[in-house]
């Protein structure tokens, strides 16, 4: 029997084939899953789009969310889009400088021992479950916010933003640290040979060289922020309301799905609109990724 | 030379295959509990629904377990709407609800499972209106509540109610419930007269959370079950059914005498006439022992006089 190179035993070669097929399957499973999820979510949402009581512009631009009204059902998620954007935006305003700063310190300024300790602690920050973050927001942070800002309620954009920032900092730090580490040492040596200071080295050489990786880090942080559910559900106050300041309570798209999908009778308009909200979230993250991809490609071409 | 030595492969391959098999096995639908079958074997009753009732349902389940060790009652909350939705799907045996099942929900359950839902009144609850302990307000009328909570209602500031709050705290912080809650639906139907809620209220996920948020927020007002009162942290307002009529204090006695305007039945729904262990369990809930638990949890028992502690 002939199966493979002449001096290789048959069994070994067969195993190789199976393994290859398995790895191949694993590689493609990601595509299958993403497509499957999208098809399923879209299929559940689709019927409502053709329903005459439903208008897409109302869904996107109205902030009247009355899914269970007895007289006049209205499905407008604009307030929740504003909620998601405000909480994620605030989180990024806090997390990006902190995350990038920490990454620069870790990769360029600190000693071996400090780095190891800090990395362990930062990774621990990533291991805290989101419901625990939410609980901290609800009990500890909300009291502090009421005490120091005089806000009537402590569960608001500020609270959710800080909690989300704490959750996305570990991602931003570890990915941007990798990006900085990936800059070849020859760049550093060349810069130092030219007599630059450490700060100039970071600002003029390393940051431009690691741009792509740093952007990826920030966008992954944004993705985390948009998709996070449990912590923001607990920390933002869950009020359908377009925020006018960081001390207002909001509701995010994800929190709304989590809170309402359980009660919505399967197949009802309410249920389908919640799935449509899922499609909207999908589109937002897809858009973010697409923008990131385009920017990264643009940088590459230069 | 070989980056992937044969010994590794010999171990790795079976492990990988085993892992795939385990994952596939995990996908198989689990067989549900043997609910409803009486006999000596163990029986599990799935019970889900109202957050208002979740505490009392838990005590029922625990006490019943002491008497009948072979019956497990699994209780979970989520809101009346969640329980009713699960009953319609036929995934649970008993739904707890602090509101009536709507006609279309009953029809849907019948269509899905072929069985008509059966309703049992297992107690009553007075819905209390809570404010912060430092709020000087002591009573509120039905109309005022609607003005505060309903869409189009005019009242948004405490000064409009004649209440003087510290500076900057004049805005009324409305604390409400998520829309799957029976308390939410009951309040909408009976206090707002089926009008919608004003948007922008803080919608909490449980009866207890409402009281907790009110306790920590000076300018808040919220509604929750009588059983969730925390004396010293929050204050229950007296409610008058109409402007000009005397305000009634929420209590077990005033709820029983029907003087207190916002009281409601606590309900349990089953699919069809219950049989076997489910029937025994509901019968037990309606005995003195079960009804004493209702009263101890701060609610109103079904029969007057039978459930004196």
C-alpha cells in the first residue's frame, strides 16, 4: 500500500491528514459562526421591517421607546444609541490616555521587575467578571459620585464610563504594549545614536512606527465598550433619556436587549425590534472594524 | 528536525477527537425534568416569574422540601412577563405573576401547548409608594402619582408638589421597573389608567432595587411591594384614591379591607388543571402553613382570619 513518502509509516501519515482537516475546520469555523449568527439575528428581525406599523426612520431617529404600551406602541432607539455612544465615548476619553500611557511606561521606561508585577496586576484587571464591575459601579462608585458631584443619582454616564474605562484599559495596555515591543530595536538604537531624548524617541519614533497596532488597540477597546452589557446595565441607571451631561442616567442598546428579551413573546413585534437592535449593534461594530481596516491599509500603502 | 514529534501527536490526536466529541455531546438537548409525575421518584417543579413574589416563592419551596423531600421546586425571578412568556413556551410548570395574564397571552399559551392556563390567587400585595426618609411629604393622591409618572404628566419638580427640598435637588427622580415586571404593568393599569410612563425614569430590575435606590437618593420617588419596606431608610406615603378623600396608609389591614387603593392579587398560573405533585404543592400553598409564609413576607394572605400568626 502506498500512502505518503516511501519511508514514512502509514499510520503517521493518516494522522497528519486528519489533523490537517481539523485545523482547517477550526480556521473556517470563525467564518461559519459569524455568518450563522448574522443570518439568524437578521432572520429574526426581518419580518418587522415589512410591518406597516413600523418605520425604520422612527426606529433610528425617535427616542420614544414604548414597546409594551397598550394604546400606542412606539419603537425608537435613538436615546439608546445616544446612551451607547456617550458611555463608550467617555470611557475612551478616560481609557485611551491611561492605556497608552501605561503601555509606553511598560515597554520603554520601567525595569524588568516592575514590568512583570504591573503586567500581572493589569491582567488581573481584565479577569474581573463584568457583573462584578457592575456591582462595584452600583454600590461603591454611585455613592462616591453622589458625594463628590452632587448628582441626584449615582448611576449615570460618568459611572458607566469609568467602569467601562477600567474594563477596557487592560485590553488597550496589552495590545499597545505588544505593538510598541514589535518596533525593531534598530529604530531605537538609530534614534539614540542621533542624540534624541527618551521622550522624543517615544513621541517621534515609536508612536508613529507602532501606529497601526495602537489604533487596533483603541478600536478593540471601543468594541469592548459598545458590546459590554452587564456592567453598563447596572451602572448607568437604565433610563431612556438623551443625556445632557455626564451626570444623567442613560440606557444602552445592549442593556436594553438584555433587560427586555426575556419577556418579549417570541415572534412579537417587540421581540423582532430587539433583534433589529442586535443587527444595529452588529452594524456599528462592523463599521468600526471596517474604518480601522481602511485606516490600517492606508498607513501600509504609504 | 520534526517540529511536531510523533509522541505529541499520538497524545494530541485522541485528545482533540475526545474534545470534539465532548462538545458535540454537550449540544444535545437536555431532557427536561419529570415534572408533574407523582410517585416515589424525585420530582422537579419549575417555577418562575414575578420578582415581587420571588422571596415568598423561595420560602414556600424550602418549607415544602422539608415536608416532601422528594419534591424539588426550582424558583427563579425575572418578572411576571418573563414567567408568563416561559409558561407560554411550556418550559416551566408554574408561573408566578403579580398581574393578570392578558387574553392574548392565554390564547397564545393554548395555541402553543394545547392547554388552557389555570389561575390561582395565592395572596394579595399592597403596592407602596416610597420616598427618601428625609422627604417631608407624607401623603399623595392618585392624580398626583399619575402627574408624576405618566407620559404627559405635568409634575417634574418637588416644588410643584409643595415640597421644599435642599437646593439643586428639586428635580423629581422617578424610580420605576423594567417593562417585564408585573408591578410595572399593574402600576400602569391602575395608577396611570393605562397611559404610558414618562420616559427617563430609572428602571430597576427588582423590587428590592427600587427601595434601595430611593433609600440612597434624596429626591427620588418609587413604587414597590409593601414587603420591601425598609423602615428608617425609606418612607411609605399614604395614598388617597381621589383628591379630597382621606389618604390611606398602606398595610396588610388596609389592603385586606380594600380601603388602600393600590392593592393587587398575587397569582400562580399552571398549564391546564394541575395534577400530581404540582396540584399537591398549590394545595399546600393555600393551606394555613403556606398562607402564614405569605403574611410573614409582608403580603396579605388570601383568607381573612385563617392565617393569624
